[in-house]
């Protein structure tokens, strides 16, 4: 048995790897090659870097933009008795300093970092003393400007190569088109391109689109017919609550979930759903990170996603146990109009983006030429009220300012309370002797948590209050007192987003919002929405083939199970004949519109079969009649004309 399989069995209990996992591991760990692994959602990406890191001597740096996922993975590693830590925006300078020191001393096997940290002088200085065995880049598509979730801070990653010349880079992502996969390897300065790609095909996942106006009625039909576990995705927090309420009122076990919910309540909702106490979870796209429930039987989207990448990731949470599952998109004419509205909201004018930047700098009283590295809690409601700006405009403008490298921000991030003992044990003992009233509480802290003298340690005031049989307010009061006495550092929990100024404040005249980048980003946004509309509108091409072609798999066979394939099967024409006739008609009509009789006469196939295919194309709006009676390819209108 290989050392990697031994590690896999010891920590995860699996006897063997999934296809391609071990190949990627050996490429990076044994051959020391920079490697890009492209695996669909549920492909076990975290295991790919965690296994070799545990098998090798030293520390694995893990770079990820998702603070919530970072914390979740560190917590999961701790449960397995694996030492790990994370550094992210919102931590104090002292916390970061201690964590980096511990990493240099070999206290961790994994150090999770947000990409912004890589460029700091403090990190680069300490990096020299770290024994790094692997650099793992999660969500690697974020480095590509052609990707759907570009993060400019990811461009800093390649700069650390000069400090770690012999350390392999292992990049992983679930969603990348061929263009993006090439760009990832170029941006990370791979010596040679080295891509391992698993097919995006999911044979057990059946894609269905239903064109319905009353979506709630149809949703009820789905969840009543299929008694399994499911996820329902919606676009707004309000809609999560309303949809879950509707389902409960109709006798369906359901709950709601979004990023703004209290973290403890989030954990409880996740746990109830995983334990089948709740059958259906209704959520925004916040649900999914770190969630691994294998027996999800259906994933329903009530609203049209912004991109095939997002849809593929979310739909892919169904059927991870290999059994049949359904990915259902409920679609209506209103979705096209809403897509146009989203386009306008997502792309405020460049002068508006500059106005938002100026308002943010004024809000935090940052003078021109100063402010780089400033981290502040960001209450968006207070901000928009003060400056009379729409929330959607502010949020979209901040995305552009983030993309151009002027600032960064986290959305509704929760940070638990933390404690660090600043004094040694001798001085602590003296304090306890002279402050007997606090002696019992200090002993409670030391019995409950470990590592308090070496690192900032997350604590739970509620848990301490229960153990001490007192109120939370009393616990907080005690913590504040011994903190004022200089015995501990106490950082109370926060549940607000942070904003980080990554550059000194510029005047609006000097602030550059590149027109070329703005236009290119808008063009690609439109392209992705149009790809989703095409997926939803198409009634003549296999759903699976459409998605796979988007990700570069242009030679995929029909799935035979989606709603389009099932309808086509009723024509009594073989797949081979249907495809040949379809391609001939398409080629003819792409050149110019034609009368039906001319098409029928000119095609080599049997007349009645050609007529069946033409009727099929008309019924499914793949072709339409012009005023002169000729047939033309495509629908009568496109989304963004």
C-alpha cells in the first residue's frame, strides 16, 4: 500500500482514491511538478492536497479566498487531531504575528491564507523560516480574468515562487473552461502546462428544465413526488424564508439558510439537514461550502443563475452517492427580464463607482495618500443611509474596486471570541493568589481550552456560562476585567463584514477604472447569462451536452435522460439519423432562410423523417417562420439585443 493510501485510510477511512486523485497527488508530491487539477463539484479536491501534505515532512500553505471555507476546513482538520491554522482579514496584528511564529516553529501541518496576505512584508519575512512542502491553491479559477469570479489578489500567488523555488504548486478548481484552465497555468507561472481533468459528465444526474409561470406550485409538485432530501436555491434572503414557509404550510419539512443567519443557528440548520431532521433546505448560494451530504436526491433552482459555472457547481451537489438525482431549473419569461435588470445592477457607470469609492474613504475619514492596509468593520446599512446610495449599486461598485485592486471586503463574516494569555504561568499564579475572586474562572478557562499561552484560541462565552452555571454577561465581565489587568488579550466575537483598503486613498481624478476591463467584464457577464438562457430555452439539444460543451467537452454523447432527450425519444428516429438531419437543416438555415418544401427536397434523408425533425424544431422554438413563409434558424428574439 502506498504512503498516500495509508494516510487516506488513517484519517478519512477510505480504502482507495477516486479516479484521478492519486495521479494528481503523485504529479505534485512525487514528481514535484506544478499541477492543475480540474474536478467537478464533489470530486474530493481538499483530500488531493491534504493527503500529500500529511505524508511529507513540513507545512502545506493553502490559499483560498473563502474565509468561511477556510475556517470550516481548519475546524474539520482539528477534529481529526491534525494541527492547522488560518490567517485572514479581520485578525489583529498580534494574532497574525503569533500564528506566523508558530508556523515557523513547525506547530502546524496546514496554514490557510487569504491571497492578500502573500504580498505583506511580514509574511514574506517569515516565509523564509517555514519548511513548506506544498502550496495548494483552492478555487484556482479566481486567478483568471476570464473566470467567473476573478480576484486580483490571486495574482500575488506567483510572486512567492522565487522564495520557494523547489516547492510544487497544486492548483485546484471545479469550474474552468479550456481558456480559463490555460490562463490559470500561465498566471501561476507553471514551468510546463500540466493539467489533470476529470470529465464533467455526471451520468446519475438528470437535468430538467420546466417552463412554468407558477413556480411555487410546481416546486410543491416536485417535493411531494420525490420524498428524498433536497436543496432549493433562490436569489434573495427574503425568498429563502418565504419559500421555506410555503413548503412548511403545505406539510413539507423545510428550513431556510443564508449568509446573514447567526453562525450557531447556521450550524444547527446544517446539522439538522445532514441528520435528516429537515428534508429540504432553501438557500441562497451561501449554502454549499463544506457541505458534503451524499444522498441529495434533487436540487431545484427557482431563479436563473448568472452563469453555467455557478449552476453546474450548485446542481452538482445532488447525487454524490452515485444514485439517480435530479437537477431541476424552473424557468419563465420573467427570468429573461430579471437577467437584464441584473446586468444593469451589476455594472454601474464608472463615475458612480468612483463616487462610491470617495464615499467609502470619507466614511472612514481616510485622507488622500494614506490608508493602505486599513481594516474596518463595514456596516453597509449605515453606509447607504448616510450617503443615500442603493445597496445593489454599492455592492456592485465594491466588486469593481476589488477587481481593480483598490480594496477588498468580506461579506457577513463571523469571527468567534478569542483569548490569549499574555503572561507566563508564574505571573498568572501571582495574579490568581492576589485576585481569588477570579481564580475559579481562570481555572475554568485553562481546563476548557488548550493552547492559550501559545496562540489566540477561539472560545465560546455561552459554553463557559453553562459550565459555570452563570450568565453570559458575567463571563464577559470577567474576561474584560482580566484583560484590563493585562493577563489576557480578549477579542470579542464579531459578525460584520470587513473592508480592507489595499492601496492608499487616491483622488477621484487619479482613480482609474479601466474602460477596457470594464467593457470586457461586461461582455463576459452577458456571455455567461446568455449561455444560461440558451440552456434554459433550448428544447432540441441534450441538457448535459450543452453544459459539457460549455466546459470544452464538445464530443459528449446525449445523456438520454434529460427532458429534451426523453421527448426526442418519442420521434421513433435513431439518434444518429436525428443528429444528421438536424445538422443539415441547421447548416442550410444558417446560410439563409428557406421554404420548408425546398429543405425537404434538398435533404438526403427520408421525407417523413425530415418533416418530423422540422416539426420538432418548430415545436421547440429552435426554428421559426418569417413573414414570407420561410424558415429561419433560432428564436424570434435574443436576450440582449
